[in-house]
C-alpha cells in the first residue's frame, strides 16, 4: 500500500504527535508498505529518507502551548505537488482542524483520507467560529481516529461527527530491553525521581513538582530529581531554596535510547502535567520501561493508567498531594513492584503490534471500493 502521512508540527521539535507519526511510519515501512511523510522542518539536516520537508514553520499559540506550524499559499503548492507525485492509496492526516499542512492536504486530496485527532481541550469558541472554513475539508475525510476518549469528545463537541479510538503506539520492547545507567539509578537511601518534558511549558507541570520537592526531601533527604528536556534550568529552580538546588539535576535533551535508559533507571516517574493532554505517551513509555508512575489525575492520564491500577494518581496541581504520594511510594518498594507488575501487562495494549494493526484496518476499510474525490477548488489556497 502507498501511504502518505501528514504531520502538522515541526519535525525537528520533539512532541507527542511527531513521535507518533515517526513511529507509525517506521512500523508501516517494516511491514513492507511504501510510506512518505510530509512535515515542516526548520532544520532539514538529518531528516529520514521517508520524510519530505514542507519548509520552515511559524509559532502559533495552540491548545495551551505554542505549536510550530506551516500554512499559506506556498505551503499549499507544496502539498498539492506532494499529493500528486505520491499517487497514494490513502492519506493519513493528523490534526486537520489546526491551520496546518493537514488541513491543506484535505483540501488538495483526491482519494481516501484518514484523520487522527490528538487534541483534548475545553469547548473552543475559536474552533467553533472556524467550522465553516473547516467544513469543506472535514467532509472529505473518510474515517476519523481519536487517540483517546477525551480527544474523541473534543472532536464531537467542536466539529460534530464521531471517531474510532485508537491510542498512540509505543515500541514496548524497546523500553523494556533498555539498560539502566548507574548515575541515574537510586538507592533506598538516595532514590531518584524522573521527569521528562519541556521545562518552560507550564502545563507540563514541573513547577508543581518543584513546589513538592522540599517536603519530599524533608522526608527522604537523599532524594534526587532528574529532569530531561529542553528549557531554562536556572529559571526552573529559581523558586527552590538554595540548599535544595543540588537535589535537582538537569540532563537537557536526551536521545530516544537515553530516554529509555533514564526510565529504566529511576525509582519513580512523576508526570505532574496540569492540562491540555489528550493521551500521555510518556506514561506508556515509563510503564514499558518498568518505572512506577505517579501522575496528576487528568482524565486522559487516568485512562492510560487504568484508573490507577497501573500507576498512582494525585490531585491535579496539588503539590502537597504529590509530595505525600511520592514519599509514600519511595518508602514502599513492594508497592512500586506491584505497580510495575500491573503496568507490564496493561501496557501491551499500546504496543505497535496492536495499534498498527488497528490503524491498518482503518486504511483497508476506506480503500476498499474507494471513489476518487475531486479537490474543492473553491477552498484550496492557490500558490
């Protein structure tokens, strides 16, 4: 099958959607399919062979964060050329409701379109106002996927219609086979807590964890917090008393291999995210690596963690609750072992062997007997 996949966000900026598209493309290629991915990229060095760059991006506030998107007449011309040259059996676009390459692809496409919706947010006046512009594109979508029940709910409330829920995928064995690294491994007297995320994005919740750290260290004085991700380390610890700053180690950006080693090494993984999450891929990665998980009780996180059976939950944005739960778990190795055991069974439903098969089944459904659909010349931006 010839498959075209469209990623709306800058390929060279780490993010859950980018990782999902990358891993899906590589999974499909391993199965023998021909795959081309269209995505914007600010740095075009080192791009994989299957990726076609749509050019540079601009920052756009979106869903409580800043997304780097590519849109406009020049982008539309690149999309049309890629669609025409690719002669795809199916196009798979991600986040078509954003002003992005995915929306442009819907306008330009002639054949079956599958769309995945990742966003989960409160009812948006802006999205509702844009519905008339989106409608012509969205009506051309043959099948819709949502990565979680909460992403599906956002789709239904904002745009109407429905979607099948297929979660983000993870190569579970990649994380399970990773080696530990001694410098990241804790001891009963000096346990390690892990956090992965953009340091300077408030909704990732690092400030909540920083507020909890004094109490954690007071109860377990040897505790270290290891932080992996880009951002200003000095600003991140500015609220901490000077005596506690040595308990925090910033690792910067880490490779996929080191992220797996990191998650295999820590005694507890904490996800203090405060909102705007439709899934929680890092939770799946942590569970795959055998890290006991403590996460804020966002609806999407509770679903990924099997309502607390595969990882513990604390009240969102409650630093005191986070501290109490972390201290208890760090002092209870039997409970951490029980969480690992539950998570190791639960996480298999997110492996690419399952997720990829579900996505391929959707592709096969829309391509069987598909009738070509002409591009809507009234709404297609001209280059």
